[in-house]
C-alpha cells in the first residue's frame, strides 16, 4: 500500500479544484454513491474530450512495442435540461461514444476502434483495419480480450457497466474506499471478482486487482500519475500488469482537453474509413 499512500499525498496537492463539492464529500457515502462517483470521474468528466495516448507494451522477456493513438469521446447530454446547462451536468452518466485512431507505428496507422456505450444492452464496438479495408464488429464475447495486443482489454478502454457487478464496501482507510465487485453473470467474464481502491476526495480509481477462482490476483491496474486538467482530476499515466505472464502495458496521456465541441457525426461508420482530421491534429 506504500505506492497508494504516496499517490494520495501527491494527488491531494494537485487537486486544487476538487471534482466534488465539500457538501458532496461530507455527505454519507453509500456504496451506490461511491460507485457512481468513481464511474463519473473515470469516464464522464466534461461532455466530451480528447487525448493523445502513448502505449508501451512489454512482454515477459522485456521486449517492447510502442503504439500511439488519439482518443475522442462524446457523451449524451441530459435531454431534460437546456443544452447549456446539460453540458455542465456531469452527473448524467448515460450513453457515450468513443473513437480511438491509431497513428503509429506504420502497421497500425489509420486503424480505428469505435464504441457506442449503452446502459440497457451490450455496447456496439467496431474495429477498422485499413490494410484489409475491413470494418469488423467486435462481439460482446470478445470485450474481455486484448486491445490491439496490449494487456488492457477492450472493456478497459470503454469501461465496464456498473450494472454488471454486485458492489460491496469491504474497507475504508484514511485515503481510500476499497470495493469488492462480483460479476452478476460469471459466465461472461474470466474473473471471480475484482477489488478497487478509490481515492476518497477525488474518486479516482487508483488501483484494481482481478482475482481468479483460486482467490489469487492475476491482473493489476495501477495509476502512476494524476493531474488537475481544467479542474478535472485526470489520470495521465496508468499501468496494467499480467501477473501470470509478467508482461505489462503502460498508457501515457498528453494534450488532454475537455469540452471542445466534437460533432456527433464523427462517431459513425463513415468516419472509420475517412477520419475527421480537424480533431486528430
């Protein structure tokens, strides 16, 4: 836990503009509120966003591969509010669209991964493979598989629905809420349960451990850097480790922007083959 406590001390200095008001932080925190707030901070800050991402993939023999991509995101606005107010309503965590465009190396250049995230049914996922000029649908059964050869899964990129798990608060420390999350349908996943360490002030998930049927951790997600960007606590460096193989992947985020006005038309099949260049510069 030493690494977690160190991160907490650093993040406390960085979050000069907290994501949650003092009243929200002092109110009684039920499991439902903790999960909702963590989901909100992880995936719904601002009504849209953009980031450049560097991906370093290291295998068990310390062989390294690198990829670079740009991720765009756009959230559904609250239809019950005027548009100006809806753009400021981060609590409305509903439908969402994600577009990931790969720029390097040459063998993945122009590859696109796109997600339409739903709440009441399986997400829609597409992968465009430029070498074959092929748009491939990614089935729900593939969401727990490797994302472009990394140690992150497709579901890690778009986010796991909070409705898919039963959530239990198992520990509260000075700095963290520790949750145990058990899948409601174990046939759809490879893990028995996973634990999350959620920072109490920012609600950033700083660590997740996935456990197998033998009650042993086999996969670990860790946040290595957090910055305050436009008032949002933002993960700018994270690591996913496969404890069985010893390999890991590090994601580093740069040039992160929020609320830039990305057009909804970008997140359509047309733009898989013909990317919207003005958002990818």
